């Protein structure tokens, strides 16, 4: 399904005819605003838009779509009768997947549209793969009632910390994904270790400490999760170099992994455990500050403490944690 956006009826109809001849199902819109409504109502597989249009032009339309976390995978092609380097640059900067001059050569046009639609189909198959991983992460959490929703909370805390540190929305979303998956490797940790109510002995500790490497390995076969791998692998590194699995120190630890470590540490401190009950926020904050520069990046501890003190972290708790429906 292709959405054709053009304010000139004759031009639009000519493009529609070509696409119908190529066996595509076609929808139409007369400007960017109409197009946005149409896409939000029912996402097409490709948007083919004119550049200059009244109300909302092709560049704004493209940018709107490409900054939407759900709609950004839809390919957008910008077409114009005035192809200039400036126009092309504007389209590319807005995230366009293609820039054609009108009228386009029919055969090239057909081939390029076909490539983009096929890519879209592949992208749509990637998403469920990510969902399978999320389901696995939940399976890990469900094995341990005390860890239930831990991963999701870590994802949310890490994302909030990323936003507070001025990261881009892509990086914030990556932090959420990685946070949700960070302990997925615990699926390989034996129950006797994972569920033990009390301190672990040396052998058990070693088994537990395999989970970051195992987690990164489990996720490594999935293209869509590649950027999360360093965060999963390094979420137990310590700022002083005494963490695992690689004993990385200070800024050698990937920045986003340092953020996830703070989020993970905070959740571990405030969540009730079998061997200790709930803990007051002030006590947890003191422990967090105590670990600044040894366990965690001092700059991040400051930012996180600020979030806790402003109530931002407490506001997240209980928002969208998925607990099994009884
Ligand atoms: Fe972990
Ligand atoms: Fe964790």
C-alpha cells in the first residue's frame, strides 16, 4: 500500500496510475496534514510525497514521520519538479529514503519503489524478533518473583537518566531496550543460584557473573538489538575497574552501559529482597552516593540523584510495569 501525497490533482493521478499499473494498492492525500492523518489511521508501506505543498509540505511531513518511534520505519520518498542540491539536502536531512525528480524515468522509478517496499517488509519482520526477546526477558523475570519487572524498571530509569543527560531520543530508546534486556542472560543461571535466599559462595558467584556475556550472546543473532549488546555486556562493570566481565575502568566503559549500571544499581537497592525488606529512599541515596567514583560514574550519580530528589524516578514506579494478569 502506497500513499501518494501531492496538491496537484493531475500530477497525483498520473503517479497513482503508474503505481496501480505496477500492482500497488494506492491511497491519496492532498497535503502533508492529510497525509499524516491517513498514516496515523492506517500506516501504508511507503509514502511518496511532493516537496512543495500548502499547509504541511513534504519536508515537514517526512520529518514528522521519521521522528515518530512507530512510524519511522515507513519509507518516505520525496519527489519534486525542482530538483536542486538544496532540496535534496533538505529531504535527506528530514530522513527521506529517496529523492526523485519529476517526471521520473518509469523503469528506474518502479525499481526503486520496489526496493524500498521490500526493505519495509524486511523491517516489519525485524520487529517481532525484538518482541520475542522482550518475551524472553519477561520469562527470566517471571522465574524470580523478586526480579519481576526489575528489567522494565531498569529500562525506564536508564531512559530517564539518558534524557536528563541530554541524549538523543534514539539513544534514550536504546537505553530502554537494553535495560529491558540487560539480565536476559540470567536464563542460563541455575535456579539454585538465581533463587538462593542469601549470599552466594564463590562457585555460585561465578555462575551468576556469566549472565552479562551470556545475555549479549543470546541477543547477538538479532540485527535489531545489535546496538544494545555493549550495554548488556558491560552493565556490571565498575568505574574503579573491579567489575565484570572485562574489568573495564572509568570512561573505557561504554557511556550508555555506565548509565544502565546506575539504573540497575538503584533498582537493586530499593527493591525488597528475600534477605532484607524494603529500604527507605534516603538510605538508598546514601549508598548510591557512597559508590560514586568507585562503583559508578560520579557525573551520572549526580544526575541520577537529582532525578530521585525531584521525584522523577518515583513517578516512573508503577507506571507501566507488566505483571502477569491473574
Ligand atoms: Fe545484571
Ligand atoms: Fe539487573
